[in-house]
C-alpha cells in the first residue's frame, strides 16, 4: 500500500513558529488562495505578515508572503 501522510497547514505553521526565532522572517510563494490561508494563520500566531505580487517576469498566478515572528514582551501589571 502507498500511503501519503500530509500534515495540516496549521500544524506546519505551528512547527515553523516553534523553530523560528523572534524577529525571524519567512518568505512563502504560492497560489493566492494558499497565501491567504497562510496569512490568516500567521496573524493568529502574532506574526507580522505582508502579501506582495510576484515579479512581472514570473508566470502563473502566485503571490509572495513575507512574515516576521514578533518578539513577545509581557506588559507589567499596574499596582
């Protein structure tokens, strides 16, 4: 039997978040639909994400997502 095990996009993004250092950046190039899904997850894990159009010389309907993992800081409680 030939089984293909695929992880979900959420699982992949959570693992990337675990590995990526604060202020680290990822660049993802894919279909507009995939980029929109990745952008929603990136925002959910508090990354700063921007979507860009591909180069004019490139063929096919693709977009580029640039996302940076933010450095989380705790806010001090007021006394």
